[in-house]
C-alpha cells in the first residue's frame, strides 16, 4: 500500500480511534484535569523508550509536552537514543496487520518500503502524542530503519503538571547503554558485532573496528543528549534546578 493522505474510509477509521481515546481520557479523568489546568500550567509526559530485543536493555527516559506532535517525538527518539536520522520511520498503534501506522513525509525514492504490511497509513504531521498515549502504562511502538528494523517501545510512565516557565522541554532525564551503530543489521547484527569486537583474534575484528571506530556499548552521555536536544529544539533551562522534576519511577537496570 503506497503512502498517501488518508482516504475517507481511513479518516473515518482514525476518527473512530480518536473518539475511543477521548472516551478513555474522560474515564481516566485526564480530560477534566486538562480543562482545569491553571493558566500557565501544562501537562508533561514521562516516557520510557526501550529498544526491543536489546539484552541488557538499551533505554532512555524523557520528559515531553503532552501535546508534542509525532514528527517532533521522532526527533526526540532519534536524539535521545543516538540515531542519525538517515532512514525512514513510523509509529505503530495496534498489531501489524490491522493497526494504525503514522509516517513522516517519505523520500519518493523510498516509497516502496511503505508497502511492507497491511493496515491504515496516516501522515503523522498533525497527530499529538496525547491522542495515542492517554493513561499511564499506555504504549506505542516506533520503528526506525525498515531494513535493520529497530523497534522501540514508548511507554507513558507518568504525567506531571508543571509551570510553563520552568523546565524547557523535551529533556532526557536518564538512560543506559550506547545506541547501536547504524546499518549494523538490527539487534542480531549488533549482538554479533559485539562478539567480534570483544575478540581481537576474530578474522573480522580489525575490519569492523575500522568501520565503526572505538565503541563502548556501556557508554551513555546524558549531558551530550540534552545538548543535542537544546540545539535541535531551541530550548534551554535557566538553571539546573529548573530542568525537570525527578521521575519517581524506580530506576531500571
């Protein structure tokens, strides 16, 4: 199925899904919370990003505005994880065959990659994340590079209410382990590459080292990630105390 603006049938399908989420929001009390937010306050989502299949897990925890739109969330995932944004992506809601898929504007040369699966395909331009993540523990998937197939699970861990004048968002507050190199072959290829790098006697060791350079799979530089977010989104806290509320979720391993 080629990429296209939603047809009338697809629009009706999406509208039905949106109404479902609105009803869920009413049941959870979030709609009332949003309506009663004092002037100058906003909702902030605490989202955990986990690279599926990674062992031990490669993950990041970020704070984002609840109304952040999917193209910007794509940018947050790219920078927080450490990807280079050189491949296509989509967000997935529901199962692969019947779920919704939200794409950014594709390169026409790559349009064949959008014919991989059935389902409803929708441009992500005007979709805010709080239409997809409504209650705590809700989650969606984000796939990057349809060749390597890097699939991330994005889980809504918590919802903060915060004065607009405080933390500039998005921000990354924690994470563990390095992002895999691009074009390494997905999780299986990455695991094999780590084995080769750990064995200087392996016949492919030097060639791989020359290709990817020095690589520490345990390294995660929080300051560098936030510097990239500041540069990309043009946001900067006035001082460190204003950065973010401390997440209350227990720190994962």
